[in-house]
């Protein structure tokens, strides 16, 4: 019976290749999605946050004939105190399919 001999560099590569599959990478984990809801006499507010960042905010008024609307969240990585983008503006859905 013959034995296979590997030199030191090949042994290190073989060990690293074997260890790479044992531990899942932390970057492949699913993002944490949290839905919040707040309600009072006049409105209901639903928020969706992904990794702590606000992705969607929907305001549903309880008054008759008033359509629900979304509030645009600020773009990530921007200073909202000096930014002149559309963050905080209300947006209504006109057509749905």
C-alpha cells in the first residue's frame, strides 16, 4: 500500500480548503426585518425596517374617504439635515394592478 505525501504548502492548502466549508460566512445571513405598527384615534402607521434602517412607512388615516399614503424615507448614507432630496414627502398610489 502506498501513502500519499504532501509537502508543507499543499498540506496548508488542503487544511484551509477543508476548513472553509465548516463555518458559514457571517455575510450570508439574512437581514433582520422588523415591522412596527402604531395606532391612535385618527391614523395607523406601519413601518418596515431592514437592519435598523427605515425602508417603508405607510400612514392609513381612519377618516372616511382619505386615501392611505407612504412617507419616503431618507436615502442611506446622506445627512438629512443638509440634504434637499424627497425624504419626508408624502406619496399616494394612483394606479394599482
